[in-house]
C-alpha cells in the first residue's frame, strides 16, 4: 500500500497521509509507466509543433488588453505536490475583485461557486476568453506541463487545494498519477458532470488504467471538444 501526503487548503503539506486503496496492478509495472511517459513525450512534442502558430496568434490577441498572455495557476499534481498549471489568460485583469463583487451581489452565484468552483455566467471572462474556453484552446499551454512531467496527456483533471475536500479518502486515487490534459471527465461532459461523478471517474481511471485506454481517450477528445459540451 502506498500513501500520499495531503495538501491543506492553503497549499501546504500536512502531517496527514491518505492511503491509496485498491491499487491498479497495471500502473505498478515499470514497462507500463515507461510507455505512458513515452506517449506523453511524443504526443506533447508533436502537438506543440502542430499548434505553435495557433498558440502564437492567441498569445498576441490575449496580450492586447495589456495583461499577460499566460496564466499560471497553482494546482495539485501527482503525490499531492503542487505545480503551476499553464493556461492562456481568459479573464480580465481585475478578475479577483470582479469575482468578489459578483458573489457578494448574487446569492445564487455564491451557491454555484461554493458547490463547483465554477460559474456558467462568469463576469470575469473576456469575450476572447469565452471563445478560448468553448474550444478548449486556452489549455494548449498545458502541453508544456506535459513535456516537463508535471502533467500527462491523459489523467484526472488538475484540481486546486480547496477541492481536495470533495475527494475525501478517494484523494489517494487522484494523487496516484499525474493530472491530465484530457481524461474521462473531459469526454463525459466536463463541467456538466457533478463533482461526485467526477471523483468516481477519476477513481475508475486509476483502477482500470491501460495504455490503450489512454490512446482511446486521446482519439475521442477532439470530437467531444468540437461539440463544446460542458465547456464554460
């Protein structure tokens, strides 16, 4: 049995350890771990080369309002270790202040935020940002997270420290592998999937991991993203 250090909501490691139960024997084999990493490296390099012109155009467009093109957000990675997840900035420069003002003025928005950490009608998102989110183009910089080994092409969606509480004892499953650019959650409805089901999908992914399933998820992802289901 392997254990992973829990991360407190403030992002610091705590003395508590969450055991991972029912480990998947597939992910324990060195050959499988190596093949998954090679899939990540080859896939990330090819996708970076393929999308480089698009990423440069997006970066220029995002910076046109005077803010940075890339947003670095602290997320929880493998073994509960924090890392900075990269995305194209989709929000206004005053995003934090705008969120607080909106939540204080709208109780329904506050309830939605407390339940999912998302807002369907988020006032912080720029017009360009809405397009990037709908098409998932804002996540292209995460290919560099994959390249350096902080993320995988396929895995659980990276979470923030405050979301650990939603996982409970199942956090061990999340922390067992690198978070993914895509995964079962993304091809199952994304933000339309409630958190309980999301945790179930992450647990299922780890328990039944196989390289061919990763390849299948990668192949299905473009079709799902083009449908824009659950993207906001």
